[in-house]
């Protein structure tokens, strides 16, 4: 069982996202550790990209902040390297295909293996194009996290059968960002996924309140929160630690009820 | 891989006929041994076969011949394939196979008219040992039977009878393995070089189109693909399916043709730029006047097609990105005409450069959304339109304006724009009776250029030149020359060339022309570049502005600054070419929109106009 899947063994999982290098490399390491302390089970680190087409304004802005700090892919590997001195938490990269392609697939996944990245989410790499990276990802023990959307319908089984790590179930149409309400009938999609795979399911996009966290934890194996955390960093910059910690603790606790 | 449709030329009877086929190289030729005006002797056949190019296969055509005769012809290598037209039965076929198992056998079936069924005959031979079936009217009259009676035939079949250059494209739609030509390749009872040339050309076109259309997930070599969030995948697959249906739907084609002819004003003129030609003193220059289309650019060709398609798909809302505003205006126009809700996304920078187009779109009932993310130009407008689409796909179609983005967009837009080269070819044949030496067009995403190139791709002697935005020079940071200076990457749904910085960040690009101000290029161009079928050259702002002024003064045409990039290239090369060479430049749009910014450019540069 992969390190990521293992995280789902005992309880509902809370997955927290931040953009690497926002507001700085050091702070990213610090915030990840504080999220782990607060109960986060898996961390998603965003590798900044100039044109993140699946992101809403909050994460777009975090990408711009990181890039204007001259943060690059090697810096993100440095962050992981530093983090690994103190933490063993499962780590997943979130980025777009071009930075990975540019870096070189083999080199990129070898670096992932060397520094200890366990999975990768690439929103603009759908099932049909997965072969770009599947061999390298497999060779270097990096789970490719598949996304399933409310529009996936007849594609659900095909994607689920091939999934590794966990399945990222996109709660709503559109891009990332805080939403007041999740309207998609997730139960039906989860039921269908479960009929073909035991790979755990985590739900993301729009989740930001403990109530939502609690609701999702009842039907899925994990909850993913991104924009809400990034928003805290946007607001508090280098002084976000305590705010993040409190928020993550509250969200994680909600999954336990 | 889809096989090319093969061609057989039947009824050769003179030495000249053999010379002809050796020149045009059909896959098969037919020697008729049955009673007919095309009957030849075994001796003639032997001589013809000796002279025939080795890779053309000789088919012997027989009606109830003695089997020993056929054995003789096979044994002496005079025929490679046996075609049976009489009452030969399955036993006869089996005997031939026993004699030589390598000899392929074609069994001809006389297709009856509509009221009677051919099913029994076809079924019988489908389940026999013959290799191919040949469908013919059986009268040898050179008339075609009603091809609609062709059902789903399990064996590869030859389609024969009454096929010529006029109907060969229609014939291949019935998916024959090969087309069989005889009387319509003749003039005064003899095989005609001119007619065969015409037929071969048409068939090559069909086969080449087939090849280019042949995309594995929309691949052009390594380029293209569908790199897009899962949320949009089903919609793209749906779009591809619907498009593949409607592009062959006669009702759809009729409606689109009507709109193109009666609304957009097609065909657009192919204008001989005589003053320019004389002034430059080299090749003849023709301008394909896409600027004269309704809304003033080639964009309308694609937009009418896509919005009509969207309507057929049951969509009620259209969204689109725009750079210079030409695609936005065209989209808003067609949406107004076809009664669709319309929203346009435009970068803040471009809105500043093209205020008049913003008002035009609003006048046409579209909502214009200002895009303030990233570089606030075309690239960001595409990002934002994609984001919007992923929020709402059920009732919304994204009318992508160029041959870019995820499959099937590069294919759909290319197909709708290919009318440009289709017309150029026809018009130029009419005037000059020949192909152009060079076709030149500007390349941003690459829609007017692929439209201008497409029907010439298989005519390898025609040079295809795309002009990229060289901005302030490709050695500066300020250009948008993605093929000249970019690297292979994956962005906006496609693998192609992109201007990008370290670590694969998409680079901010620059051009005086908002329509070429895009960091990537359509995947088919990337492919044409790599296989060296097309050349791509950068043209600077300075060169484009000079060409813009030159064309205005010489020909009285104010063209879009985008198109002026292509004009600039024609000025560069015309002088060095011969007088009987022909350059066709695609004048993709008109220049009213640019007059003010060119004025400002001149003022900034020289302090005066």
C-alpha cells in the first residue's frame, strides 16, 4: 500500500493545500509543520505556474505571489528536502503539466523520489494523456492522483479502475475557490467509484467550513481544503501560522464527529 | 491507420495507355480479355505487362473464360489479379485458388436498381473465398448505379461504373476499398492524360485529407492532444462526436453554405495586386480578400460553423476569447444572427488597444468581460474563457477562435477555415490555370494561415510561409514568435511550441498586433514546421507597419496589422522571384481597427506621423 493510501487506513483524512513559496520557502516549511501538528494527514504543495487554468482567483494570486518571489520548481524541491528533516507526512504536488514537462519527466520524478514526494495532481492531465508521466511516476513511486468531476459520468469507472493513492473527487463545476454550498450529488458518484475500486476518495473544491467538512467526511474518505488556507496566507502573510493551525484543527475535528 | 483509397484504371489497350499509367501511377490497371471494345489479346497483354511499372498490379478481366486461359496468364505473370464478371461459381474460384493461392480474386456483382435487392448476391460472395467484391451496374454503359443502395459490405470492395473527376469525391464517401475507372478517364474512346491527371489529383486530395484528419486524440505528429481538466473532458468528447456527425450532415452543410454565401459574402475575392506586382518587379501577387467578409476578417468562417454546430447541439449560450476583437466581433455577430446568448472575454490591455471593437460587441448584444489576470492579453482571455466553460458546460459552447486548444478544436477550426485555400485553388486555376508558387499568411494561433495552407499541403511544390509576430525583434524579449523562438510545451490543452521562460512558465509576449499577441501556436503548424512542409518567419512591428502603409498607398487597401505581417514577407520575396511565379497572400482582415494604434506608433517612434 502506498504511503498516501495508508494515510486513509484508520480515520477520515484531512488534506490541506498551500502554494509553495508563498509567502516564502521557509514559511511554507513552517506552515506545513503547523498543519501537521493541527491534524492534517496529507499536504498538497502547489508548484506555482503562470497560468493555472483550474484555479479560482485566490490560488491564482498565490501563484503570482510565489512567482514574483522568483520561486521555481527547484525551490519547491528544496522546500520538501527541508521539510523532510522534520516531518514524515505524506506529500502530494499539485501543478500543471508544462512545468513538469519542461523540467523533464524522468528528472522530475527522480527528484520527487529523492526528496520524498509521494503523489502528484495535475489538473490539465486527464486520463487520456496520463501516459505522459505514468511510467516515470511508477518507477519513482509517485502516485498519480486522478480527478473525477461532476461531469465525468460514464468516465467514472474507467478513471477509478486506474486510480492510485486517492481519488480527488471534484465537488463542483468550475474552478477552485470557496463555495457556500455543494450542490452535486456526491453520493451517487462515490457509490459508483466504490463499485470498482478500494482506492480512497477525498472531496475537494469549495470546501471551507467545518459544517461542510463534517458533511463530506460522512460520505467520503477525506476532505481537501485549498483556497480557504491560501486565503489565510494571503491575509496574514508571514504571520499566518497560528491562524492556519487553528483553522486546520477545526476542520480536522469536524471530520471526526 | 486508415488505408488510402486505391484506384484502378481499367481497359488499357495501347502502348500510350501504359505510358500514361506509368506516369500517374494508379494502384491497379485492368486488361480486358472479355468481349468488349476494350478487349486485348494475350500477346498485347504480355507486352503491356512487361512495360508496366512493377508496383502497379495488373488485373485481368474475364467473363466465363476457360479456366486454363486464366491459369496461363497467371503462370506467365501477365495478370496479378483475376476479376470475374460472368456466371463463375464458387467452385471456379476455389480452383483458381488451388492453382495459385497468392492470386487475389475480385468478383463483380451487377447492382440492380432500387426496387430489387442485391443482398443475396452480396451475401453469397461475402462468404466466399474471393478477396474483393466489385460493384458495378453490369451494363458497361459507363453509368453509375445508385450508390445509396450500397449497404454494409463485409469484404473490401471496388466501386465501378461511371466514376470520373466530377463524382470521385462523392464515390469515396461510400467507403470503397478502391475506385475503378474506365470510360470517364477517356476522351474519344482513348484514355486521356488530362482526365486521368484530374482524377488522380482529386483522389490524392481525398487521401491526404484523410491522413491529416486522422488524428489519434487529435495528434499532429507529437503535437496536439487534450490536456484539459477532467470537468471538460466529456464535453470535448461530445463536441467531437457531434461535429463528426454534423460535418457530414447534408442539412447542416447546406445551412452553413447558405450563411457563408448569403451572409458572410463568400467566396471572397482573389485580387490581383497589379500595382504591387509592377512595383516590386518579380512574382505576381494575389491577395485573398478575407478582409471583405462580413465583420471584416476570416474569423467569421469559423464562427458561423461553430455557432451553427452549437445550436444543433442544443446549446443556447456562446462564450469566446478575443485578442484584437476580430474574433469577438465575429462571434457576437453570429450569436446575434442565430439568437444565442453571448459573452466575450478580453484582456484589459487589449480592451485599451481596441476600444471600438468592445463597443461593437456590446452593440451586437454581447457581454464583454474584462480579464485582469496575468498579462491581461489574449492568453489570459483564453484562460478565463476556459474557466468560465468549466463552470457551465451544459448550455454553453466555447467558440475557440483559432486552430489551438484541446482536440477537437484545432481540427474543427481548421476545417471551417480551409474554405480559404479551397477557394484560392479554384480561383487561381480559373485565372492562371496553375498552382501558386507560394502562399503567405500571418500566424498567431494560426487559423487564417492553416485555412490558407490546408488544401495546398499535398501540393508539395507550393511553398507555405507563415509570418509570426517578431515584435521589436526576436532577439529582444518583445515578440510573439513561438515557432522561431519558442520551445515545445503543453498549455491551453495542446502540445505545441510556446514562448516560455525558465521552468516552463508561459512567457509574456508582445506584438503591435493584438491578434498575433499569443505565446503559442496551433499544433498542426508545429507539425508542419517540424516536417518542413511549411516555413515560419518572424516579421517585426516595423516591417509590418511599413507593409501596412505600402499596401494602403499602392493598392488602396487598409489591411489589418496582422495581415500586414504577411504582406511584409511578400514584399521581401517577390523581387527575388520570377515573373511567372505567383504569390498568394491571405489578407486576413481589414485595418480600420488599427488605424489609431498605427498612428500612435508612428508618433511614438518619430514624434510625427
